[in-house]
């Protein structure tokens, strides 16, 4: 167990030097991350980009204010959309 404590301590000190918040990378930290337009994501190509059918992407983007999204952003929006409760008419 003593080796784990040393390892954790060394990782903890290394992680405090990094400005990232809880595993998230800000736009400033990852300027090369590609961004995709709403139109491109809503096309059939969006399925290849995000890994979800274009109908799910359309639902995920409904009400979103931005015009461009990273792959991670659209995937998170798609997951949230799929977890929303279905309203019955």
C-alpha cells in the first residue's frame, strides 16, 4: 500500500500544476479541436461525426444557441436528449 500512496502523491502534485477542471478542456487549452456547423451536423454527415442518427442530433440541437459544436459537445447533447423523458400528447 505504501507504493500506492507514493504514486497517488506524485500524481496529485502533477495534476495541481495543470489548469484543467475535472477532466474538461477549455477552448483555450484545445484550440485545434474541430468545430462543426449546425448545418453539417444536421446533414447525413452528422451521423458519422457524432455517431448518432441525424434525427437524434436534430433533437439534441433543438433550442441550442450556438452555431458550431465540437464532437464532444454534440455527443453530450445527444446523450442528454436521449435521457430526457418523453412527453405524451
